[in-house]
């Protein structure tokens, strides 16, 4: 057991746990941040995606000891129901959810992607950016549209498709 200090959603925190415990388990079980979902446990589906120092990672593959003195942002840190992030609002507006299990991972990955570009992305750009996230319920069309809608709301410039 070790006390691990790190920042979660802008707040300093510490947990005492084995450093080999997956970050996903720390977030869900120790910190009650249950937005990130465990689906595959192998980093193949993206449902547990979080940002570590601004980089999108699968929290099922990162160990608690690896985030010591680092910054972690979960879907709960992206926005709240009273002040939704443009990507969250776009997912609602475009109907980009079905069962919702994969949605938190898509929200985090899309936020990371939109933060890295300065234009409204073409369909193929969005597909490539979200390629590590899987949805078993949708055909991705509404998810892609939601990312483009959020980009437009952020006043990113349009580029030809």
C-alpha cells in the first residue's frame, strides 16, 4: 500500500492503495467517480478514457502509481449538467447516445481531439480521432455529427470536406 497524491478534475487528492491498482478502479471505487466505465479491461474499447496531463488514455491500462503528482481529468471534470461542455451539449442535441455506456469515453476523447485542432473536422478526421472508442449500439453517424457540432459551437473555422 502506498499513499498516492495526484490531481483529479482540478482538485488535489490522495489515495492509499497498491500502486499496481488500475487507475480506473481508483477512480470508481476509491473516489466514487463512476463516469468512466469498465467494459473490456484491456484498453480496446475506450469506455474508460480519461485525460492524464491532457493526453487521452484508457484508465484500465494506467496504474495508480503512474499518476502520482500528475493531473487526471475524468468525464465528471469535462462539464456538469448545470454547465455542460459544448461536446456534452452536442451529444445531447444530436442524439449521439444509445445505452450510454461508451458515452463518457467518447466525450473525453472528443474533448481531447477538439482541444488539439483549430477547425471543424471532416468526417474522416473525427473517425480517426475516435478510432480507439467503440460503440455497440450506434452507427457512429450521430457521434461524428456531435463532434462537428461542438466544433462549430467553439467557433472553429470551417474547412472543406
